C-alpha cells in the first residue's frame, strides 16, 4: 500500500472508474448518492467512489479495494 505522499492528487473520477473496469470491477451509477458511484467486484461487494478523489479519500478507497478484491494500487495505476 502506498503512503499518502506517493499517491497523486486530483485524479478524475471518470478516469479512475475506467481503470477499475479494466481490472475487473463493474461500475454502477445507480447505487451511489449524487455524483458518487459504486465499483462492484465479482463477489457483489462494492466500494463507493466519490467524485472528489483527494489523496486522503483515494487512500481509504484503495484500502477497501485491496480488502474486497485483492487488487493493489500498482495494478490500478497501470491503467490510469
């Protein structure tokens, strides 16, 4: 898991969601609230992705993704 200083700041939600799709997540805009989306893994567990992906929020989201799917930041970063 990268530290906060190693994470980029200001990733666009759309770009991040496309990267998650490439590693195997399904994206649902109906499950989120407002501009939030849900990234759903094959076992039907999901992570809510906020529109504003600040470093601190991205860190929390990446930890949840790792627990749910086993996909790490290096794998996601390849598709950004």
